[in-house]
């Protein structure tokens, strides 16, 4: 499990599965976290893939923005 910081200092969590040369980012929808991909990842053949699975701001293990949520803020 890894974290990085957004431009406003919010802690953003992500995990990486696999070590392949091709990177695939699995982005979750609204009101869920990256955990929504867990059952699919278990069934995928990840050979040759590096899956990056982030938790968006305010979901999963990522922090919440001090200024609330806006489309502009989520894009930063």
C-alpha cells in the first residue's frame, strides 16, 4: 500500500498489483473505493501487467480534502 500527496496536501492512497511492463489504472466510480476492484483482480491474469488501483479523495484509505469536494479539486 502506497500513498502520495495531492497538490493541496491531501493524502492519496493507492496500491500496485503485479510487476509487468504494461500499466493499467483501475479507477473506481462515485461513492466507492478502489476495493471495488478486489474480486476482479483476484480473477485477472496479471502476468505482464502492473495494476495501479487508487482510492479517490475521501474514499477508502485516502484523506478528505479540507476544502470539501469539487470537480476542479478532484482533478488536481
